[in-house]
C-alpha cells in the first residue's frame, strides 16, 4: 500500500489454478479480510459518499490504508476476497469448481495456497468491505459485482524456495 500509489504488486495478484493445475486466471487482485470489517467499511463508505472528487476519495482512502490498517496481522481472519464483474466467466468457474490453488509470486519467491472459493451474498460484511475498499480506487464500481471469498488451507500451503529453518 505504501509503494506505487497503492497499486497492487505482483505478489498481491495470484495466478489461480484448478486443483488439476489448469489456469483459471493469470492474475486476480485479492484483499486480506479484516476479522471485523465494519469499522473500516464505514470509514471507506463515508469517504466515497462525501465527495465527487475522485482524487480526494483516492487520497483519503489511500492515507487510511497506508497508516496502520495492515500493521497488525491478528486483525485479519486469513480469508482473501476478490471483486469480479457480474458476468465474469472466471468467477463462475471458481464458484462452480469450488476448490482452487492461488499461486503468489514476487521477487523469485512463490507460494502455493490451496483453498476454496465461494461467492459472498449481498449484505455480507466481507462483501461490503471489499466493495467499499475497491470504490476508493474506482468510485463508479457498481453494486452488482460478484465478490468471492477464498478460504485458504494454510496447513497445505507451500513455498518455493522453502523458508529457512531456524534453530535456537
């Protein structure tokens, strides 16, 4: 968030594969989901609704996200969410297949994270959080988008190269 004006880095845009290894999407921007997103959602909604100036919305929202929003890992529940157009073939495939693998890669480091994708219904707190977060960057994002949640199987995640082992 603090680099490149809030644009997602390659490491925030995993390649999504079927469990058989077929590519479903070359890159999808995902968000970490707060355990309790209501407060941040309310702040972001207010920023979008209080101004018609897209630059002002962007700067205020980015300032909030760059401050301490991502500083405490325990504030997030381990799920990832992504926003797709209402008629997205990628979202339809993910919902239909359910299980998938998210493959993150940046700086010669790769993580494979198996998990399950499911669509979040209208009114779901995580869906609202994803919508208002994305509206900081695109205030005209419509209500009828699809928001998918990915529930990772963290115990089955792998890293290449493997992280160093430390002994104390």
